[in-house]
C-alpha cells in the first residue's frame, strides 16, 4: 500500500502503523522516520498526541510542531489546547524560531491565567537556545529571571543549574561550584541533582582535585536509579579520573562494569583495550598480554599498532625484552596515520630501551638513530633521541668493549 500510495489518508495510516510497530520494538529512530512520513502523506490524518510526543522527544521539533498545531486546532478541550500550544512554543524555541515563538508566547500569556509555570518554562527554553548559540551573557539573564522571578516554579532548579553551567563554560569555576552548592541546598530532591554532581565532577577534574571529582561522579554511578542518558558519561569520566589519579584497580572495576552495561557502545572496543592497559599498570603483565592479544583480530591496522605497542610494554616490564622488541618493531609497519600519540616514535624508543636492557648498545643506538632519520616524527622525540644517543655513546666511551 505504501509503495503504491505515497500520499493520502491510507498511506498515512500505513506509515503510522509501521511507526507504532517499530516503536513497540524499541527502534525509536525508525518509528520517528515513519511518523514523519505519515505527517507528509496526510498531516491531519496522522496527528496524535502520542506521535507528537515521540517526535518531540526525538528532537524532530518541526514535525512535532506541525502535529501539536493540528491537535490544538482539532480539540474542543481547552486544557488540551493549552497543553498543545505550550508544547508548540517550546518546539519553536528549540528549533530556533525565536521571533515566531515570542509572538506565540505573548498571545499565550494574554489568553490564559496562572501562567507563571509556563512563562518560566518559556524563559528557560529561551536561555537554553541562547546557551547553545554560546550567547552566554543573554542566556544568563534568562536563567536569572527564571531563578529569581519564578523561583516557586518547577523550572527554578533547572535555571539555577544553567546559571552554574554558564559560570563553568565562561571559566568561573569557583562561582559555578558556589551556584551548584546553593542549588543542592535549596532543592535537595530535584531531578537535576545528578547533572549537578556530574558538572562538579568535571570542574574538580580540571582542577586536578581527584578525590572531589571521584566523589561527585560516584553520586551518579552509585545511584540506584541513575539518569540513563548521563550514566555512561559519568562512568567514562570516573574511569578517566581513577586512571589519572593512579587508582588503577578502581578504573579496572569501573571499566568492567561499563562493558557489562554497554557491550555494544561505540567505545566498547577502546574500553577493552583499556582493560589490557590497566592490567599492565597493576603489574598483571601476563593478563595484560592475553587481554590485548585477544583483540588483535578485531582491530584495524592503526589500532593494531597501538595494541602491539602496549603488548610490547607489558613484555618489557615483565623482563621479556626480546619479545618486547619483536612487538615494538611491528608497530611502525602498522601505523598509517598520525594521531595524538606517535606510536612509531614511542616503539622505536622502547626498542632502544629493550636493547639496552639486554646489553646490546649498538642495536639501541640504531633504534634511537631511526627516530632522527624518520620523517614526520615530532622534534620533541628527536631531541630526546639525541640525548639517548649521547648518553649511550658516553657509556661506550667510558666502558669500551
């Protein structure tokens, strides 16, 4: 039916049925796509509160706006019409149609009574729109209006949170901390508190206050009912904080828990590499090698180069220098592009270190000289290689064979 009839009520019904089917299966993106097609096929026939809300929650604000507008026109219930118009205004603000939203807001506030809650929500959304545009000065004014003028509304805690976020992104960390602490004191039961602790974790991490950072991330990760959208980020940041602070057992435990919860996450493979690295940091060199070797078949060339390097490191630290050299010398042939870490330079350096451990200074010099001779290696590495060459030559001169 859908293939033969691209428009009309029957096509809209078919698209809607498909959307509902995929929604029931948890495939929200597919469901949203079919709901959008239903709206195009027959806007009036496809309008429903459930579909409008799904489109809205999926960030399809233009399509949601069309739905809410039709629903507001069709309903005879004044409370429903008010709710649809409220959602329409929020959709306008989120889609960047500020001028049109301003006209709708003025009409809404004039038409209805007891609008403090609505007015606060609209001003909060305006602030969020300005924040997304990085217009922090005007965003702050909107948030302060909500927190001050509408302090008894449900939007007040969120406004206080976003005031803190403005301070955070404008490099005023102490003011952000003070703001977040005031929010926690004023609204101890607010749903926004997990986001507050996550933000505090980030601020303390940047300040290298690891204990405070860990404490705040753990408020999110240890909550019996964590924010599902926030939890993977809090866990990842907690892993990073533990690792930076040298709490490798904590980082390992949290990485395992992350993979249990999110085995198919985009960064799951990186987390599996991290487990191998953390085994190494904890001195479990054989486990590190086994973990990293198990990943080689799934890795592309560049990732294989990184993994081979860490396998080489583990073999180096456990004293198997010959095997470490074999691993390190595979790396330059695997790495095809330059990333944040120069695996080629590092592998050549560690090969030199391994040769020195074996008492083979001539081969060590060859490795260090390769760092100097290879193009594309940063001057910092070359300077370090020169120092190593001078050091080894001085030792050889002092203790000739």
